[in-house]
């Protein structure tokens, strides 16, 4: 009986080990090709205004206080390159009155320090905008949360005033809503307030997909080769407004071929 018990325990242990091994393998596979771009200890590899950005408890923290209110949005930028096609994963936690976002395929503004122009995965504490696609200092909203959109192609040379003329109610008018990934209010329930959420950006060619907590929130196909960008700087934002705090962690990037 003792021998049989030992054999039984050995078999059960082997089954559990194999099961755990499979889970680890699947997890490793989903992370294949990703590399960390934030060490959780320093701002090495990042450029931003230290008045607003610091490392705290392993997190990249952006904070506005009553004494440091902003006149223009301020970004901390990753200095490791200008990705074109990529996936970016991480987590964020933002206070109720906070406003932030993850910029990509962006460019620095020459006349304003720590400012970016370009695509943004929007994030806010009230969960009004989180998940949508917003172009900072450009065409504004390209897709609200829940929308699948196609941006109309454009030609010629555009000046900033030409772009502004095509914006109404803070949204780009040269787009078509071609489908839906869900009702915006229903999708909002998938996002946790003042708690940690995951994000996953899948940016390939002219298709831009924003996921929060593994749920697709917006899907843009940008056919505007004049105003759209195929590569550029990545950064995260603190937005003009009341005192706020946003935290990012576990930032991982996979560049696609």
C-alpha cells in the first residue's frame, strides 16, 4: 500500500508539473520578442521634465501638484528609437481627475519643451476617453471608444490652420465609422477606476489598435498619408488641468518586421 501511494503521488506530481509547464510555456510565447523599456529604478533611457516625472516604488510617476500646474501638456519620452510597427504593453493607474495618454509615432515640437505631436492612446481618470485614439496637436479624435474608423486619404501640403479647419467638436471630420467593437458605456465597465489596468497597443502599417485589459477599445485604419505618420517618438503625458497623478509600470516593447 505504501508503494502504491508513492507511485500515485509521483504520477499526480508529474501531471501537475506538466500542467504548470504548459502554462509557463504559453505565457512565455505571448511575451516572445518583447523587451523592457523602463527599469523601474531610474529614468535612464527617458527624457522629461523632472518637475513632473520621477520613479517611485518601481513605477514611472507623472504628477501635477498645486504648486506645479501646467500651461502646456508635458511628456516624458523614450529615447530608445522611433518605432514604426510595434506592440507596446504595460499597466497604468490614474487618479480620478487625471488626464494622460501614451503617444507613439510622434514628433517633438521645436518651440515648446517636452511637447509631442502625434497619435495617442488616450487615458483619463474619469474613464471618459480611455481607449480612444486621439492625435495630440493634430487631427484630434480619430476614433472614440468602441469605434472602428477609416481615415480618408488626403493630398497636397497642409498647414496647421488647414488641419484645424477640418476639426469639429474636437474630432476629425475626414473619417468614416465603418464598424463597432462595442458600446462605449459597456466598454467603460471593463476599465477599473483608480486601480491598475493593462494596455496593449498593436500598431502595424496604417492600422492602429488600442486594447485595455485585453479588450479592444478602438481600431483605426489611417489612409491619410499626408497627416499620418509611419514612425516616431513614444512618450507618456501629464495633461494641463487640476492636480493629478498617473503611474506606469511593466512597459514592454516588441518591434515588428
